[in-house]
């Protein structure tokens, strides 16, 4: 697998970028890996990097983007925070990744059995975690199909809230970053949400422009 350079990155379209991630995830699910020399990639990217995607995912130890999408050094920008939420720093990082460094797609990736989502469902308050979970609370309230046991003991409720949270984050990126919104509208980059099943490794992408609720 060749190390990405500027020319190769420029030739990738947003839809191609998603396809590359889908193919990498299939390899992961089948316990396969693309043939790459990571030490060689480290050397070849020492003077510059040209990642094709920026992936916002959770800090969960089972959800490493490079692993579940079978990507190497220099392939993706990985942003990780509990509950895959956004703030100004993350938005700024995404703007750098796309506007400055040339990435072609933004992926917001939630996952099954997410501890941060469970905490939000249970309205947990604990130190600095309180402020983080408050950013997930709107997804909890937006989920209206489940009327009983609206807490972490209800697996169906947790997964529905997790999906809504991803979609809300995609919407929020568009709303809060004029730079990224313009790039998306111009077709320079794409944005998509998805869910990662930690049991079998499969990533399911949502339909583009799918609203949160």
C-alpha cells in the first residue's frame, strides 16, 4: 500500500474517500490487512502529510479509526473524544484538516454500547464529565420513540440515542463552521455519519444529509 502524497490525495473525491474507508472496514471485519510498511510510511511522511479523511470518533479503546478502517500512517486525521462530540477546538482541527491539509471527507463515527451515551442517558453528573455529557443530552431528548426505561439499562434506547447524537454532530459541524459548510456545498469535501458495531467491527454509514430526527 503506497504512502499518500499530495498528487494522490488531490485525485481522491469525497465519494472515493468513503469507498476507501468502506473497503478498509471490510478487510478489518475479515481479519485482513493491506500490505504496508509502517516504518517506511513514517519515513515517507516525515516531511509532510496528506491524509484523505478526518474521522471524529470516541475515545473508546475498541474504536481506533486506523484499525477498524485498516489505514496506515499519513492516511487519516483521527480526532477522538468521549461521545464523539464537537467543540471549537475540534471544529478548528477539522478546518485545518480540510482547508489547509486537503482531506476530502469528514466522518463522524459513533459506536454501540458507548459509555458516554449511557452516561448521558442516565443524566450522570461528575466533575468535568458533567459538561461533556451535557453536549449529548439533546440527543437523549430528541429520541422520542422509546417511552419506558429511558436509561442505560435499555439497550435499544442507548443505540437510538447514539445514532441521533452522530447525526446531530454532523448537523452541528455544518451549522458552526462556515468554512466547512462552504467546502461541502461546493463539493470539495464530503461529510457523513456512521455507527461502528464493536461486536463484529462493522461500520454502517448513514445516508448523506440524513437529519438527526
